[in-house]
C-alpha cells in the first residue's frame, strides 16, 4: 500500500467516524423530542471534525480528558471507539459508563471507551 493510499484510507475512516457521530447525535435528538431521553441535551453536531481529528492522533491507551471537562463528550467517546449501544443506554439513563459517578446534566461518560 502506498503512502497516498494509506492517507486516502485514513481520511475515509475519519469521514466515517464523523458521520457516525452525526448520526448518533441526530438519533439522540430524535429520542429526546419523543421524551425518551431524560434531562437536557448538549449535542455535538457540527463539531465532529474536532473529536475525530484529536482522537485520530491518540494511541489506544490514551485517555480523553475532555470527557470529564466538557458537557459534550459524546463525539470524543465515539471517535475514540466507544460503543454506540453503551452511549445510548447512558443517554437514556439506563447505565452509567463511568466507574465513578460524574454527571453534567444527564451525561455520565467514561474516559476510556474500551
């Protein structure tokens, strides 16, 4: 595989991650409008490139500090490889993905999605 092909492959992967984040956020918003997501929302729509760009430079064992310090951690969680089913369960209030409870509105996300 040439460097150009690798770059193209990486760019396509990044684009797919951005779409995955956007579709997730739209799905959560739709559920919120139906009354199936408690609390309020801080959507990440429009900021997908930030999370994907940052997380594409991280190692698998790197932590994402922004999941503790921001009220919009979903994009980073997904870009780092977090599981959509877990984050949807978290958004609906069914589970908390963090070992220690840290809440910002209805958000409770772990640093390491693995």
